[in-house]
C-alpha cells in the first residue's frame, strides 16, 4: 500500500475535483429551483405550465446529482494514443467544458468493460478505483499490452482484482449496481440494440437482473429523447424483489422508470396470492383469450322473440330482426363492446322512433325524431330492454359474473373441459389473484371504456373545484378590501393552476393504455401466455429485455421454452443471448444445486463459477419438525460471521412458525416477507419469495417438502439452493432428494 500512495494521491486529487464540480452543480441547481419556486402563481397559464415543467426538470436533476455520489468515479482508461479517461456514473465537465468524467454508458467507455489482452481495443491500461465516501482507498490495474509500458510504469501497478473483491463483499439486503465491474459478456448485452426482444438466459448468479437494469440505464442514456417521452417499464416477480432492486437505477442516475409486479399491472387491482396450480394453468393458457372474447359476445344478446314496449300511451314492437341487424352493424365496426354499444343503441332508437311515429299516425320529420328520441331514452321499458340486450360492461364486474355463473362459463368455454370450467367457478367478491390480472386486462381490451373513468375524473374535478372555491372565499374574507377586482372564481382558478404537473412516470403508471418505449421483464420464465399478451399491449413496439432461466420456472403456466412463450406475441422479432459465468454463487454450491436439478430433469444452463468457495455445502440432520435444530444452525452461522445476510428458506407453510421461533431466539434480528425482510440480519422466506435475491448464507429447510409442495417444487428447490454467495446448509429430517448426496454432515 505504501508503494501505491503516489498513485492513490494522484487519483484522490482528481476525485476531489469531481466532487467539487458535483457540489457546484448541486448548489447551482438548488438556487435555480428556489428562484422558480419563489415565482409563485403569477403569469399566464402557459407561463405557469412552463414554470412547473422547469421546476420538475430541476428537481429530477438535483435528485440525480445526489443519487450518483456514492462511488462517483470507479475507473480509468489509458489508451495507446496517450488519451486518458476517467469513467463514472455520470458525465461531468468543468466550467470550460473540459471533460472530467465520462459516463459509463458513453461509447468511449465501452473498452473499460470489453477490452482484453487478446482484443485490447486500443487500451493500454484499465484501472479500477475503490472508494469509500469521497476517498480513494485502493487501486486495481490491468495492463492490456505489457510491452507498451516501461519498468517504472510496471512498478506502479497495483491491485487484487476488482471483480473478486466485489463478489466476496458481504451482502447488504439490497442489490448493488455492478457498474464498476461489468464483464465483457455482460456489457455486450447491456449495449445491444434497442429494437426487438432480447432474451437473456443464464443460470443462477450470472447477473441477469443486474444486466437488465444496467441495460435499462444504458438505453435511457443512449435513446434519451425517445424513451423520456414514453418511459421504461420494469416488471419484477414480487414486491420483495422490487424492494431489493429499487436503488440500482437511481444510483446509475436514472429515475424515469415505472416498476411493477405482475399483480399490479391492471390499475386498481393489487393481487398478491395466486390460484391453485390447476386453476392457474387454465387461466394462464392462451385458450382463455378465445373464451373471454366469446363471453363478451354472449353479452350482446338477441331476444327470443319480438318485444312489446310501452311508451307513454303507445304500444310499439321491437322486432328480433331489427335487433339482429343493429347488432350485426355494431359488430362490423370492430370497436370494443362499450364503444360499439353506442351505435347499437342509436340504431334501435331510430327504429323505435319510426315505430312510435307510425303508431301516432305522423310522418317522421327530423324535429319529431329528436323529440321521440328523448322520449324513448326517458322510458324505463326502453332503457331496461336495450341494457339487457347490450349491457355496458366493466372488466371487474364482467369477470366476477363470468366465474360466478356456470351457464355463462359453459356457453363461452367451448375450448375447456367440464372439469376446467368447474375449476374456474367461484363466488362473487373473491379476491383477485395473480392469474386474474391478465384476464382483466384482456377483458378491458374487449369491452373498452364504459364511461366510468370519465365519470370518476369529472367527480374529482368537481370536488377539487369546490375545495378551491371554499379556500378562495376564506382568503378573500381575510383580505377584505385589500384585493380589489379579485373574484372568488379568479382566485380559485389561480390556485388550481399551481399544482405540480404529473411526470411521464406518474402518467404511465396510472394509465392502462400507456405504450412504454421499452419493457424489462425479470424472472420471465414465470409468465403465462395470457400475461405475455398483456405485456405486448404495454409495449407494442416489442422493444423488450427479457431475462430468466427456464430451469427456475416455478409456475405451472410459465414458459417451457422461449419459442413457446414469445412466438405468439413477437414471432421473428426475438433473439437469445446467454450468460455463462456465475459471479455470485460459488462452484461448490452450484455443484449441489446443479446435481439436484440434473437428477430432476430440469433444463439446467451450464455456468462456470468465478470462485470455488471456501466452505463446503453442509447438511444437518434433525428430527422432523424440530425447529430448535434450525435455530441452532442459524446461531452457529451468525457466530462465525460478523456481517452479511442470512436467509432461511423453508416450505411456505412452515415460514410463520419458523419465523416466530427465530424471533424468540434472536430478538430484533429476524424478518420475513411481511416485515423487515432484507433489512433484518436474518430473513425467513418461502422458496417463491427468494427468486432473484441473494444472501451470504442460506439455510434450506426440508428439501423433500419443498419438492412435494407443488408440481414445480424441484424448480423451487433449485432456486433456494442457488441463493448463497458464501455458505449453504441444508437442514432435513426427511431423506435428501437425488443429486444431493455430496453434502458434508454438520
């Protein structure tokens, strides 16, 4: 370290200049924001709108400057041409526009990740900087061409390997970015072209999630103008996972991203639980699209015979043939159910007006038609009959009615067996499930807007206006005569115009029909065909990054192959890239997970681990149901390590009991999926909750029970076994599954 001091001092001087510049920009941005905010509500509506947009942009810039300050600069490139570039989270220039720091996403930074001695790409030396706070604490130098440097330069080389230092570092309970240590195969995926569907397939620990998030940041940087207008949607498997990754993009200088789970992709619904496997398989299958389309069509009814209607003192007949003709014309438009209904109703009102005029013995002039149309709309018999023939529908009520009415299911579900239709039946008011969400979205496409959204918006606007008027009256009462010429309405208008404008992210998250510019899907092997249809509507341009591992599929409705999942929604527009190196999981741990998976016949993606691991995976025999044995193993692991995270992965049904036992034994140190998971030292989770997560140490409880819990239990166990970055212990009372015979007894 003493030999490195001159080099560290030189890097420290440059880092000081970078932070000085960040502080200057932050202070300047704060001052501008203060001036904009102090302008108040003066000026024209257009000026106020421009001011709000400017304030929003300044707020975003200030947030970016604050978010990128940790490890602001992490690398340096020395080129054979004599050029030198420092690489960091954002680009920075001094007041004279001299480049101080190159954004890691810029083309000139690509060799920092891709250069090798065999293909140096013009790089002489690549330096990784290790910083703590605003101080340089270490260097790691890689020379691409030793013949190009002299003895003095060779003597100044330092480092122990930035990648190995990063993978050995204790976990914190939150995913960190890998911007300083992106490897060549990862970087090529990050920088792949925007268009089409890019599938990133890789085994456990290969960095699929990190690559996807860094790709989102790269695309936002490279295609800023396009993606800032439309936004990026990131879909992760569950809320715990989103909490795990939520700081990655802000730390890379990006916040213009909507994050969602499959259970939140339909506005107004937040589904967490799912159906039993047999029901989820039916709901997720592509056949449901035809079932729902037919079910909507069934709500466009024909009467069994002509219908007699009483309008005032007149009796008129609505003929079955007139209804059939009106329905055919409405359907021929191809419009969604609720929109087509407008034409259907107009057609029949025109028909009934003619009938009514005939019964009155009067010719049907335009004036008389308007008068009779109003009378018909006000007549209860007419309203009820037309609604029964073509009822306006909302997705939630429609789907609840369909599942609660065996006759409707039988009529619409011709593709389904009687047993499958019976499995779908349930009472109205049953909570929505994850498998319901894409069905609700499908119905929303089929029925269109029922006017409810407009009515809700109008109601909110009326309420906001009433509040603004009341506040304005209070202000004028306090000011008395000091505001001559100012009315209550004028003041209320001014208050209404000062509200903050919604960002693209806010608007996109609230609008089911929003078309995103890019879509990122993690754990994509879990998605059903119906969910893929939903995602196709969210990003119709098919600019997607899809990451997953088919061997880790836990859903019965999930992907068996990428072709099977993507051909129906993006035929000819998808490509696969594979990650082959496991950076997270030690080789010893992967051998246990792969051994079990291979014995179970799972489609394992071969990976090479970058490190062997210091501790052999172990097993601990217990009496079945002995929670004290689990507590003892956890205590022992915690005693052997002062830092890092530990997960107990147990059969879902046992999680509450084990969580309570560990909470008693280790007060204040335990969390689960409902409280303090990831932020506590010990997290107790079911196998479906740990997808995409990583922990230093993992205790897997009763593998045989995990397998028996579902038809995809072997995949769930594969996920659980491959979570640790340091140590794996399997606690069991039942015999271990095939392929796990090499564990060392503990």
